[in-house]
C-alpha cells in the first residue's frame, strides 16, 4: 500500500527492537553521557511486540557479566529474577529411557550463582530503567523498512501501516506508518532479524560462513511448590536428537513453583519428517526430564530460532548509518548457547561508539566502525572466538562434536584452526525417497505434554485475521514440488501449526505464527518470505 | 462540545487463571489493558470530534500507573486526561466509584455535553458505574449505545437490544454506555504516542474533587464481598473426531441429539 506518511519524526539514536541488546545500548549511552555531564540525545526504541518482552524468548541462565558496571548493585538485586543457579547437572540421553549423568559439569557449562529466570521479565525491567534515563520506548510498532538516503546511507526506518484488510485495502481504522529518521540506527531485532538480514545482503556484510540456526521450543511448567529445588538446573545432550544433529535441552527451576523446560534442535537436520515439536514432547517424556516436571502443568509456550553459526557467521556489524547488535549479528556462544551477556556487551560497545560520535558530531561510516573494534575487545567476543569451530563438527557426528569441542576449549580455539564448513540449513534437508522415519514413540497428551495447538494457545499469539498474510509463499508451484519431494516439511518444522497440507494444498494459518522464523530458514525451496504483520500482533509472552 | 470518556484499566482476561485455593485472579503474567468496551466509547467520542469538533477528556480512577490508559487514549486523539488516584479511593465498589467520578466531572466542567462509558468493564462485569454517574449528576442515561448522532443540543442514538435496535432521541447533556457493535476503534499512531507520553496528566485525590471521606473507597461502599468461589468445572463433554470420516461423525452427533430429544 502506498505510504502516506505525514511528517518525518526526528530522533538522535533509533533502536529497532526492545530486546536486551537494544536496551543495553540505550541504557549505557544515556548513563555514560549523564556520568560525564554531557547533553543527552533523544533515544527512541521501537518494538513490534505489543509490550516490551512479548517477543522475547530465552532460557535463561544469564552470565551476569553483561550487567557489571551498567546496573548498580541495588538494581541488580531488584532484577525480577528469583533464582540463582544452586545445582547443576549434565546428562547424556541415549534413548527414550536410558541416560547417564556426566559425573562433572564441563567447565564451559558451569553457571553456579548465575541468575536464572525469564528474559521477558528482565527485558521489561531494563526498559523501565531506560525510560527512567529518558529513553522513549514505543511498543506495537514494527519497523518494516530501512530508509536510506540517495547515497545508500541508512537514515531511519518506516513503521508498518495498520488497519489494512486481507486484500491490502485500507479499513475504516487505517493508520499509515510513519518515518523516523535518526543520526544512527541500532538494529537489535534479534535472531534472523528481517531488516538486519536485508541490510546484510544489500551491503554485502556477510560473515565467512552463512548463519546457521537451531529452533528452541520452550514451556513454562507450574509444579507443586518445592523450595529445595529453586536454582536447580540440568542440561542434556543426545536423545531425542539424532547422532548427527546438534540438539539438546535444559530444565531450570526458576521458582518454587515454576520450571522452564526447553529443547533446541539444529535446523540443519536432514530428514524432512523430523518434527521439532514432537521431539520436544519426547524430550519432556524422558524419565530424566519428567522427574523435574512431575505433577505439573504447562502454562506458557514459545519458540524462537537461535543463531548458532558463531564466530565465522558474524556479519560485519557496521554499515553506513547503522550498527547491528545482539542476536541479529549472531552473537551467541554456540557451545554454551548463551547470548544475553554478549548481546549486552555488544550494546554497550555500540553505546560507547555512539557517545563518541555524539561528542564529535560525526556519524560517518568511519566513526561508526569503532563499534566493530570495540566489540572485538569484549569478553563475549573472546568466548565466541574460543568456540568458533565447536558447532560444525556436531553436524557430522555427536562424538566428533564433543571431541572437537573439548579440543577447541582446551586450546582456546586454536584447534581446529580452519573454519570447519557447515552446510546451510535449508540445503541439509534430504528428499523423502531416502526412506521414512521409523514411527516415533508416541507421547500421550497430558498436563505437561499439550498438543501443538494447545501450546499455541498458551503462547498468547494473536494476529488480526483481516490483514494480508504476512507469510508470503513466493511460488505455489514450488509448494507442489516440495509436497512430492519432501512431503511438505513446513507442516512439521513449524512449531505453531501455521502450515497445513489439505487436499494437496498448503494452507497458511498465519494467526498462529510465533515469529520464530523457522519457516523462512528451513524451507528447502526458500519459498517462504517472512514479512511483518501489523505491529502489536504476534505472541504475548509474559514469562518466557 | 465537551465529551468526557471514562476508561478503566483492567487485567487482560484472554488468558486468566484462578488460584484454586483463594479463588482469586492470578496476576502473574497478566498484562493490564484499557477495558475493551471503553475503546469503543472513546472511538465514538473521537468520531464526534472529527465530525463536529469537540474537546475529548478521558478520566480514569486507579493506581498511579493507570495513567498509561489515559496516555493510550490521548495517543489515539483525546485532548486531555485526568487521573483520579488516592488511597482514600481504595476498595471502592461501584457506588463509591460512581461518586468519585461524578465529583471529578463536576470539578472538570460545569457543562459536559456527553459522558461516555464502555458498556461494562471486563473484570467486574457490573455495568453499574456509567448509570451510577448519571444518577449522581442527575443526567439522562442511555445504555447499550452502538451509534451516536449529534445535532445542536439534540442526539439520536441507536442502542443494541436483544430483540433488535432501538432508536432513541434526546437532549444533551447525557451519559451513554457503548457496546462493541459501535465503530471499530482506531489505532494510536507513533507520533500520537510520542505526544501522549510527554503530556502532563493531573492527578486528583479525594480532596481535590471535594469528595466526602465517608462516601469514598471502602467507607462509601455498601457492597461487601462475602464469599468468592469458582464456578464448578464443566466436564469436557463428548468429542467427535471428524478429521478421518466427517460424515460418520455427523451421523454420530445426529444420533446423540435424537437420543437426547433435541432433534
């Protein structure tokens, strides 16, 4: 629809997405300038979720190094996180019933004393701190397009129109999107950010290796109160993942009555009949996991992709006019699957750079580039480098993966010294003719094993159904080919039952969408384009 | 024309759970939103403003953080807002709430042309505060309004009744409660939110509005909650799976209905 934006809104620093990386940027920038007694810029944050945190999903056992020096002791104490890790376990799951507890927790996995809780809540808390410092946070507004000047410099974003019907016509409540211009745009969209990826492609900012992802599926389970288990965490490896797919899970007791349980599965899996949601249910039914959630009831659900490519997949993080922070830049330690602290460190590196730019009133590409140098000096970056080759060998074989991870860890990333290649996620899928999967062990529906649609309900996701479908199928003919060759894997890889095969036709129930982006990544024909639905639509996570 | 819209901040009840021991709402993970029916009342006010020009004032009573619903209304186009907040108002039932709001409206203006409410709030579901305010202000009342037409000091409204639509004419000022069959609420624009975030919103307490202490809050509330209980849990009923053979499922349902004497 033609955009009839009125006047352009001017701000100084514009952050896209109200996740931890963006908010750390805003907070560090405003606090840093305030401490130096310098004038404060206008800092604007736009977020597509209805509220801050409603599209945020993480474990989360948080490496607290991201907070050091940014939050005061008092603020850290007041974080809406009830538990600290008190006991850790690491299990290898062999099959549906057998497991072995690794007698020691690998050093890189150790997290004793780390805060463990909901990243949704932590994000809301950070947003409050940001607003107290003068940042403006606007939720329910999706930045759908980067605005560039004639020279190709990013100068702002355009927000999406609201009140458009399914045919693209204006409804009675049509509200045109608006343009916001800024001296610098900070892209903190999170994993598989749409504007970020467009910018990376357009400006050729790709890293040495394409980004690889895993899908993380998570539930919050309410259990009978047990004070003694608060802070207990366990990580697993192996079942229900196969030997050549990087996958694992965790269970965190974040309060006497709440357990977070999650299974992550690398999206370079090969068999088109694999179904991450079913794997998640098998995972929860494993005796080792079931013991953690016994007598409980699942009350919240969500899913999101996790960038796993690591060091070699990190793009150049600076473009003319724009900085990329957090998961959108793939800043996740792929061995520990931890990114919150690196996201915050990247945000703080961006803030230090922006403070400098403000002082000199120089936002040129050369000045912004200092962010990349700063990022490379952070602890988080050093961790990324140390595990730079950890992820790839797991796609060949679990044993090889474990050995190479140990090797990389022991040699501080020196070995293997070459970038181990990794197939792109969508190309890894093999045609169905390779053979059907043996029937999976059936998991009965129950309070801690809801079916997919019950889970979707608990995510709170909702989209105005009278709007254009935001999941664009580019070519229906490719769907026909895919149905024959791969058996329409979209029905299975989507954790929200958005795609249904009925009478040879793929139906797209976009209202179920969790904004996880799995479809765009895993579709073997790259035939699905994820575009932005109306701002404010999507999941409504409150304690993910 | 001066239109006053009374709005309430309520818990979002789309995914509410009840604590089985205390039978009270579990607030954890429940967001606060503008009462959805109030959005329709606001939209009617803003449409009148668009058509005739009007000042639209939003009022809410609640804790200090309830100012966000006023800002949301202002982001959509309301001109100003008033937050009634005071410990003295705490524990108010619908009578004491109506009294406090009526006092605030009296303080705000000697001549409000229209005072709009949502049909009811989705938390208490009483539908009493709108009518209560009309009593305190001794002002005409129309409930279940779905459209409003104003010409001079006369109004014509359509009201949504169970058996159809009534058309009612009358003279301003009037209090009206609005149903969701009214016009679809508009969105707040980003620039609207930017302006609303900065707006100064006066906070009035019981003294500011000249409310008698004995008529406020718990003291002024004759309603007493004697007991809270959860309705008995309904059994799941019978499910027919028609995905494999829809016609067989339909036959089964028909058979069942015959047996029950329904069809």
